[in-house]
């Protein structure tokens, strides 16, 4: 079963790349949905992703700022296997 990855809007190139690598990638818009993902990728530009500043989730969050899609993929492999 493919890993479910949430991705912040605006990371279209990362979304396409991760899908090509076999991940199930969706845009997350609600903090209530955050825990259903294996990882969350954010742009790093928005410190208030998911709509609340202190959102807590069990899912690892990866900051994509300054990283290529390939580097983000490597981070995912290290983080969630």
C-alpha cells in the first residue's frame, strides 16, 4: 500500500514527482485530516499551515523550502521508510 503524503498547495512539482515515485499525494486543508497521513510537506513560507499556529500531529512534517523534489523524497525515505 502506498504511503499517504499530505502536501501544501503550491508544491505542484513535488506532488508530481512523489506520485511518480509511487506515493499517494493529496493536498491537506484541514487540521482534522493531518493524522491520516504518513507525512506532511510544507513550503516553509507559511508558519500557520493547517489554519492554526499550534497544530499538533503525529505525522512528521517536512519543510520543503530550498529543497528539490529529489531531496524531499530522500527526506521522506529517511523519515517514514
